[in-house]
């Protein structure tokens, strides 16, 4: 008997705790919403926006690897969420743009020749990269980018490869990663 009461008491206790947690979570969410709205308001002021951009720039400069990784994660997440639509759109685009398809195929051959000069792991990795979206903008990637350009001493090694669309890859060109990300 006393044991039954004890169990019921424990359940009430749990329910109470979970209510408190729900309320706590709701309070936190309300706070976050308020912060988001305030930030949006503040951003309308060009001076504040400039400060914020500068702060972001500095953060990227201090967190080079982390910044790139979060871009990658966002790109992959986006791709996973939009994969089917993206593939269908790619197919339609290919049918509508045969000359571009040829141009890209040529580019891909050039890239494979770059990659052939690297070691086995790097070639393997480059193959995987072809399925990834562009690390810089999340669009479809057709090229493998040297994160640190070869021109600046970047290696022909998988650790220096990432997927990039032609547009990002060519606009990045021989600029170093940070400079490019901060543009
Ligand atoms: Zn891109």
C-alpha cells in the first residue's frame, strides 16, 4: 500500500518536473524570439550592420576551420533536405543545356587529370566530393576546389580538396580561403 502511494507520488513528481521543463523551454524560446527580433531591428541600422559584419569577419579569421566546416555542414544538410528536387532540376537543366554539359564534361576531365596526379586516397575522396554540393554556396558542385590554392602552395592532397560549383571555384581563383569567405 505504502509502496503504491510512493509510486503515484513519484509519477506526480515526474509530471510536475516535466511541466516545469516545458515552461522553462517555452520561456527560453520566447527569449530567443525576442533576441532574434531585436537583432533584425538593429541590423536595419547600417552602422550596426557594418559592425556586425566586421565582427563576423574577425570570427571567421579566428576560426578558419570551424567556419569552413559549418559551411560544409549547412551545404550537406541543405542537399539532404532537397536532394530529389535538386536531382530532378539537374536532369531538366542538362536536357536544356547540352553545350554546357559538354563544357562541364571537359572541365571534369581536366579536374580528373589534376586528381590523377595525387595519391589513391585523394582520388577516392575526390570521387566522393562530386556528389557533394558546393561548399561555398550549397549549389550543385561540378568541380573539386583546392581549398588553399595550388598557386599559394596548397597541396594536391585530399585534405586540401572540397566540392565547389564552377562559379564559386572560378571566383575564388587564386584567392586564399579567408579572403574569399570574407568578401
Ligand atoms: Zn558555389
